[in-house]
C-alpha cells in the first residue's frame, strides 16, 4: 500500500514539474504574452470567443484593442501551432502522466493542452484576434499570406 502512495506522489510531482517546464505564456521569441488589467491576452480572446456575438462585453473588445498589435506575435504562434498536427513527445508524456492521476487532481489547463484539437482551437482563436484588430492588422498581412500558402 505504501508503494502506491509513493507512486502517486511521484506522478503528481512529475506532472507539476512538466507543468512548470512547458512554456505557457511566452511567445516564439521568448517574449511574454501581452496583458491588460491583470489578464493575459489569451484570457481576453477566450472571453471574446466564448461569448455570444450579440452579448459580448464591451470591456473585452476594449481590452483586445488596447493590447492591439502587441498581440500579433502571440496570434502567429497560435496559428503556426495549429498547422502542427503531430503531438510532441512532451505532450504525449504529460497526457500519459495525467491519465494515471485521479480526475480531481488533474490540472484543467494541462488536460486542455493535451487534448486533440487544442492547437486547432488556438488557431481559430488567433483568427478571432485578427478580426478584432481589423485594419490595424495590416502589417501582418504578408506573414498571414505566407501561412496560408503553407496549407
């Protein structure tokens, strides 16, 4: 019985270690994800995407405008990852570790990250982010064209 408790402790420790090592809010070149009023850009985009178009909170759109083109590196990262359909070894290891933990102990953000389709969801969120930027996203058009050609 004691070895099971130790095994569970080791699994939880490994999951925490992986969670700390997996880049969460850093962009492709090491920059931090932009934030506004204490929330990262991804949180604002998530609020925007998850709300009904007729009932969107104006504060969410305002926050996305305030962050503005500072979010384009983040949006490009999300789009590029959306094209990468092969899961990494890290993602496979985290998913395997999480499957051995009780449901209550599984960190929701890590579970979401390991799910199939997470990257595609992020790519769709990036499209929404660009749509909110509107004409302010004009400087991003060449890179967007390049990404489209990769499809």
